[in-house]
C-alpha cells in the first residue's frame, strides 16, 4: 500500500512543470529556513525538497540525453582506414 501511494505521488509530481515549481523555490526556501514547530513548516520542507528533486531529475535527464546525442554523432563520423589516410580528389 505504501509503495502504491508513493507511486501515485511521484506520478503527480512528474506532471508538474519545472518552471512553475522553480518560481516557488524561494518561497519554500524562506519558510524552511525559518523554523517553527508546526505542520506548515514540515510541509514547507517537504515541498522544498520536492522542487529540488524535480530540478535534479531534469538536470540528470538532460545531461544523459546530451551524452547520448554526442555518442550518436561520434558513431556517425566516418572512420579512416588504418592503412591509408582519407583523401579526396578535388578539381
């Protein structure tokens, strides 16, 4: 049951827009830094870390996509034969 609940929470979080979340980052950072013994403070801490988690996830995702594209481009480059250099006759 807990696993299912966490999965549903993750699905909801993944549907949120990073730009919208990032606009709330300062607000929740401020609330988190000003400790109170309240449920509101606890929720602020959780929200702050959710925002950071989405940002980090997107950064890792984008870095991996770039890496895959670079590797793909490197594989597409023509490879010179070992015996002779690649030369073309130009007129």
